[in-house]
């Protein structure tokens, strides 16, 4: 039985030798093609951004981290604790408790589990006061998941630290509706003018 195996091994080696000779030009062409790509890119200007030292410019509609903002007119917290963001969140990572005030309501607590967030932006779209927004940054990397459990103070700090994205809830709702000219024509037709 061992003689049969060795004879088969010898035949396989003899058959492989001519195949190895035909593979040499293919291998040389592959190496030359790879070297050509390397030489072509060797003298190009690098596109690498040295991240911590230099920040890349992001488009206006870039959406990154979630944050809470203050009302620009009054300087108060914009969140009224209505809990719409909590209800619409698919992975249920937002928890809000409302505190009733004399003039208006506030969010007593607002927690966001960023490590489980899908960044679907539904919370931003439903917010009636544009209190929760997306920022032009993704810069919240960490090695500890507990640091990605954000409370109200951390979310406000993110809102002050980074630039806000163009897309807030009201602007997104306006963008998804019909154009303003079409709305004016619809109102005139409905009024019978």
C-alpha cells in the first residue's frame, strides 16, 4: 500500500513540474503590476489626515454625536422633558424624567446609552424644541463602555464643545415636506382663489 502511495506522489510531482513553469510568467506579471501601482502612488500627495493634530472639515449635513443644547433666546435648557425622543427610539436607549415647573417643564434626568445607539436620528426629528441635535463630530472614543452612558450634564457639555450639524428637527421636517411655493398654491386653491 505504501508503494502505491509513493508512486502516486511521484506522478503528482512530475505533473506539477510543468505547471510550475507556466505559472512563472503569471507571477512575474502580477509582481510588475503591483510595483507599477506602487510607483504611480509613490509620488502623489498623501491624503492622510493626522487626526489629533489636524481636524478634517465636515459637510454641513454631517451627523455625528448626539447632544443637548440650550435655548439661544433665553439661555435655558431647550429640553422640556416631553419624552417623545424616548418613545420613538428603536433600541430604547433614551430615558427621560420630566420636572414640572411654574412656567414650563424641564427634563429632570436625561440619559443616553451611546454604546447602543443606532444614530437613526429619529429623536432629533421628533423633538419639538430642537433640544436634542446631532453634532459635527464623532470624537468620543473610549476604552470603557461606562463612559458612553451619557447623562444630561455630559450631553450639554458635548453640545457646547462641538459644532452643531445643520440638520435639526425643524429643518429636517421642513426639508421633508413639500416646497414652500407648492404649499402656497395649495392654500390658494383650498381657499378658492
